[in-house]
C-alpha cells in the first residue's frame, strides 16, 4: 500500500487506520518524553563530571583529557558506516530477519571502530593522543576497546528505541553518569591525572555498550543470529551506505569541529571550549534523538504526517531556544562554578546552544526524508550543513580561536535548516511555485 493510500485509509471514517494512527501518535509522544528525559539526565551528569574535573585538576589536564575523549567520539562517528540509521529504518519489528540484520550490524560496527581507532592514532599527533604513549602497546588497545564499546552503545540505544524500551535507554544513561562521577569522586587517579580523567569519562560508556549487548536478548526478546541472510540485505547495505555519507556530512561538524579546535589552540583554551561544547553537544541530542524517534516510528508504516513533524520540530526548537536563553544568564555563574580560568566558556555556550534551534528543524526534515528514502534530499541537506560549518571554521579557528568555531557552527546550522525546509516543501508540492510550497508547509 502506498503512503498516499495508507493516509487515505487512516482518514476514512470508521476505518481501522484511525486507531493505528492514534496508537502511533501516542507512542511518538511517549518516546519523545523518554528521549528528553534521557538527554536531560545525560546533560546533568556530563556537566557535573566536567565540573568536578575542572575543580580538582588543572585546565591543561582537563584540556588534554577532553581532547582524547573528543578523539574517541570522532572515531565512533567516523566508523559508524550508517548502521544506526539503517537499524532505525529496518529493525522496527522483531523477527528472524531483524535479528540477523542487527547481529551483522554489531559485528561490523565493532570491527570498524577498532580499525578506525588504530588508524586515528597512527595518523593524528597531538598532546591528547600522547597520553597513551606511556602505556606502550597497551595504549592503542585500550583506545580501540573503548571505541568499540562506544560504537556498540549507539546500536544498543537504537535497538531499545525500535523495541520501544524507552526506560531502558534512560537507565543506561543514568548508570553511565553515576559510574563516571563515582570514579572521579571515589578513586584517586591511577597514573597521570589527564589520562585518568579520560578513562573515567570513556570507560563507563564503553562498558555500557558491552553490557547492553549481553542484556539485549532478555530486554527485547530476540536472540542473535547470523543466518538466514536477509533477502533484502542489498537494499539495507545500499541504504546504510548512502546514509553513511549523509551521517558523515551531518555529524561531521559535531565531531570534527572539536578536533579543529584541539589542533589549533593550547590545552587550556581547549578546556574552555570543551566545557561549553560538552553541554551544547548533549543538548543537541534532544532534536537529534527526537528525529530518530520519528524515523523509528515512521518505519513501522507510512511516513509521519505533517502534524507529527510540526509537533516534534516545535518541541525541539522550544527546548533549544530555552537552553540558549538560560545560558545567557549563566555566564557569570559558569565562572563561579568552574573557576576564573573558564571565563571564555560562558561566552561561548549561548552561541553553541542557539544552533540547536535550526538543527531541530533539520533533524525533523531529515527523518522524513529517510523514511521516504529520499536520498537526494538527505545528502544535499547534510552536505550543506557540513560544508557551511567546517570550511569557514578551518580558516577562522587558527586566526580567531574560539570565536572562529562558534559562529560558523551557528550560521551553518541555519543554512542547513533553510535548505532542508525548502526541499521538504518541494516534496509536498513539487509542481507548485516556491511561494505556494512555503504556504502549504505553513498550513500543513
């Protein structure tokens, strides 16, 4: 049944589609609430972790540790291969097919992240990467294992979302935050302080990924299997490959901008950037994960109707706008919390958070495009985002420091949202003039 026919059935009086539409709407709302709670818990624990770190260690130690942690996140991003999006799109129902697809995704993700970690350490030279040199061969092994665990964590969360086990995702995020703070507050540093900070931040995340793999069969009622090979494996691989390129483009600013800052500023300046970035990056997960909820729920049937998209976009934009306004009044308080060495972080944070407002729009239209498998719109929107953030930042950060990172981040997100919304209008009324398409979007 086509999306148009399905929509007509849902609107038919007395038809069974209305009940299904209402059920999907309820699950979308419930999932969105759980997602926002999970992100809020993650934001609070992450902020508390780096706050304690800033209070107990020098800004240089925090800068090197956060730099290595940023490198780990970059490896997980670069080695994702589009698998989280593919799992969201094709593993919405429990079956032998979905079990096989997910099992192959786990193996592929872990192998790719280990390889990516080793390649990264071989290519990148920085004070942060040097933290592992004193461990000899054990350093790259630890980095590779934590990268594999971090990549698996992404897939675990996506699988829990497709099974609608929203509370389990919140429990995982909360457990990670508690473990990070416990390591920081309870144990004395083992070895250099900066390396211990990295292990305390990255270790619980990786551990939650491996633990999640062990618990998933019980949580979702589905075992792992590699056979039978799914008949639509070629379609899934093609979808994952295209969305890998799109994910590289859309997430490149989030993971590469900190690396651009890391290699161009001193460790103490990088510490200022990371304190603000850690808060903003977690907050940006609100619209990101809301978009993933749309993708998961939309993959169960027809594409999400305009009303669902509008509500999710409004929630995401309101949350990010509120966060940016709060951050404006938080600047002096941030210095009181972290110390005078972190004055620039307070100035940076409102600008970084403001970029979440247009990103909320972008994540919604990307989710719709992925449900429809509109690869052109997906690739164009994400390419605009990547280019409009990273190209200016590459030139401006070496010259202007932190200011050269914040404003390209904001303006690039605005440009991507504009392109994404225009493409969405075109899909709704491809033969109408541009002005009419925009008015159609406003009327839904």
